């Protein structure tokens, strides 16, 4: 393969638990040229590509399933269809940095070895990110690659926010609350003055609600506390992950139900959350379109748990000036936003139902004690910024 193209671009790969999102941006000014998605968990994966200049949408049914094959199709498309471009670097979303890295990092063999040690803490994401990095290293060994981590935004938290009540020896070994979705939170923090100029430096709770879901309490646009901990299992109920769970449930399943570790892991990551409660789907869109009582209850539980977690984060901030909804569910489900907000009415939260249904940026009434906003996240843009800073000139 050759990369003799003219306009320098960076490829951004966001490896999710159920899809690959990717963008191609210019190095000169970070203009998005192409944006695409492949749903990797479906039996009939399709490459969805948007040319942002012409707004043309292209769909290509893939002949095979699997993450590696899907990634190869992206690379092949970039090379065959974009002859005017020259790929200068690749930026990756990597979920876990553990205790090793406090910011975006240029990827080397040593970095890959350390990141592989964290696979058990993020089994839905970390191995896929490393697979992508290694595949690109094989095809383009000289191409710079940069890792941007979901955990590093939360390094501003104080010790109490990161500690588990376990023996100090285990804490010293790195068993602490790291938090995730940090790239998304970093982007939201960067644009808060545009959307909420009067309270941007105040006490903000951001709800990143998608197939994976978490919340982050911010003050002066820095992380104070977050709902996820050592792994991406903690906190909110998610698409197929349980969120916070009594450890006694795990002990019971191991001791009394004789679950193997593999069976237990699959239950917690793949069979719980919206999917487990509804018995129907992990996709909020499917559940909202259903009249099945279990689907309705799954939505109610999701919103109940979200409101409860939000109140916990209010305690860490000792107040709240604004709530921000973002990510797939947060940006697109007016029903979820309404149900969560209704549980916060006693705090003075008042939703403008018409604005909420239109998905406007500000969905709270002017009389609301707490501003409520909907801000689209842009993890790819943040990754591109860091990639350009770290790639060799």
C-alpha cells in the first residue's frame, strides 16, 4: 500500500463496545472531511460514510463480520477512495491508562505492553483499541500513532474521590477509582462557555448517556468526581452493563450459583443493564418504541438510577448550577431527559417540554433553579487536537 497523497490528514479511531467511529480531519485546521461508523456487533455490518463537504452519504455492506475486518475496510477505503489525501498520523481513543499515563501518549512497543496489562479492567474496549493499533503498525510501521485516554481527564480529582474503602496496600497497587469517558468530558468542558457562559466555571454535572454511560461533576471545568471507578462497570445502568452492584450479588453468584469467572464476566458486561431488565434490547431506541412492560420498566430504572447518581454528584460539588446531557441517549432521547429531570423537580429543575422535544441547546425554563443543556460531544475532535500536538512534524 502507498500513501502518496497531497492534503495532510489525521485518521481518528474511536473504538466503542458496539461500533467503530472514525473521522478524517485536515492537519491544517482540523476540518472534518469524512465521518463514518461501522456497527461491529450486528450480523450484517455496514460501513456508513459521510462526505462532510458534499453531504453525500455512502453505505457499503461488509462481506464479513469482526472488528479487524471492519477496520481493514476503513483503511482500504481511505486509500482507494481518497487519492488526494496523505495520512500523517492516527489518533486512538483508548479507554484505560491505569497508573501509567496522565495524558495523551505517543505509542511505542513499551506503551502497548503496559496498556495490554489493563485489558481485564476494560474488556469491551481495551483489546479492540490495541488490536487497531497493532493492525495499523503492521500495515504502516512508520505511521505515528497517538493514544488519548478516557481516564486522564479525571486526574484533577482529590484523593477522597478516587479511594475505595479497602486495605491501603491494595490502594497503593493502583486499585482506585479512575473514571472514564474523559475525552468526551474534556470536549464538553472546552465548549461550556459557548453554551452556558454565565455558569461555565461553576458547578456542572455532565451526563454522558449512551450504550456506555457515566456522569462527571465539574467545577471550573475540571473533574471533581465521576460515577465510574476502577472499571467501566461501575455507576450508571448501561446498555448491557449493570453499573453499581452490591458486591454480595457477585459473591452469591460465585458461591451459591457456582458461576465461573467467564460466565460472571459475560453476565455483568453483556447480559445486564437495559438488555437484562427489558429482556428485549440494549438499544434505548428499540425500548422507547416498545409497549412491552419490561421495556418500559428498563427505561424507568435507567432514569431512576441516573437521577440518584446525579444527586450523589451534587453532594461532591455541594450544589449544582447546570446539568448537561450528551452522547447518544443524552443528545437524542427527549423522553430520558424528561424522566430524569422530573425526578429532580424538588431541586428546582424545570424543563421546557417544547424545547426538550426539539432537542435545543437549552431545555430548561427561564425560572429553573438549575440550567439544563444538551451539548453534542465530539471525542474525535479532541483526539485530533492531541494527535497533531504529539505527532512528529
